[in-house]
């Protein structure tokens, strides 16, 4: 009897140790392997035909941790004068298999009611065509000192009974020029896709931005061109285990991207 009890005790310790080891191993594998979801920003006269997964060594090594999502199309621009310019390219969107995103560029903050009217019209249009839309983006380069005002503007836009949550593109400078305003904006949007470029130039990963990426699940990034060496540099600076959405602006001059 004593031998059976001793054996049972030893086995329980062994199984407990194995369970703990497996848990730590799973946590390690998951924590070190963020899931990356890539998509393309598609502006007028561009096409969403680039398979960016093949450009990143990270995705070569970890094929199951990367996937390509539907593109985000620039649908219209509200110019500073107040004029609205449509960029709708229906025939391109119809060929997409993944749900797409719709983007509106603002050169100045205008009436959120007017912007909401255009958003609802576009959503109704795509719904009639059976084109799935999952994302709404506002692209506005707010001055850093006006970020709280921008956050309030987004809140008013969301109150217009839109069918989908609202996300925004963002500038890396917001996180260190006005951290409180940046946090206020983050709290009022679905996601912020921070542009890690200024023109064709890469921007530095400031400590405030690194902290935001590590602490806030709805802060994501965008790159100018599928920069093949960027992710290795990025993951040396930023430690995350969550899903990270990475927008790619495949603009002119990508073959001569500045280092």
C-alpha cells in the first residue's frame, strides 16, 4: 500500500511538472509570435494586386502567423475648400475576396454630419452590390495640439448611427508631441494605424510610441512600401504578442526606399 501511495505521489508530481512546462512552453511560443495581418492602402490610380507576404522574412519563417486582409480603398476626399471629390472604383472592389475597408481623406475637419452622409451612401451602395465592407477609416493629419478636438470630432461622427466602427490613420509624432491627446483619440476610435513614414522616409520608433504599441491593443502600424528588413528592426524595439495590423502604402519610389 505504501509503495502504491508513493508511486501515485511521484506520478502526480511528474504530471504537474509536465503540465506547468507545457503551459510555459505554449505561453512562450504564443508570446514571441505575434499574428500579423497585412493589407494595402489603395489610393486613386493604384491597384491592390501586390502579395506583400512574400516580401517579409518573418512570414517566410512563420507562414501560419501571417495573412493578407482585404485592401482599404480611398473612397473620397473632402478638400479644404469644402468640395467633395469621389474616388470610387467599383470594378476593382468587386473582384476582392476579402472584406474591404473604405477610407475618406479630410484636408480639414468639416461637419461630421456631412461626412456621415457620404459614409452611409457608400455603405448602401456597396451593400446593394453585395461587396462586404468591414472597416471605415478617416485619414486626417490633425495638428498635434488639436488631437483632443479631433477625438471629440470622431465621437460626434460615431454618434451619427453608422453601421460600422470608425478607425483612423495616425502620425507617429502625435505620440510624443501630445501624448494625452493621442490617448484621448485612441479611446474614441476602433483602431489607430500609425504611419511609420514621412513621405518616403522611415520615422524613428519613439519610446512613447513603443509604449503605446505594447500597451494598447488598438494601436497598429502602416509602412511606406513592403520594407523587407523593417519587421526585424521593429521587433527588436517592440515586444508584443497580440495581433498587429500592418497597412502597406505601395507608392511610387518603393524600389528606391530610403534606408
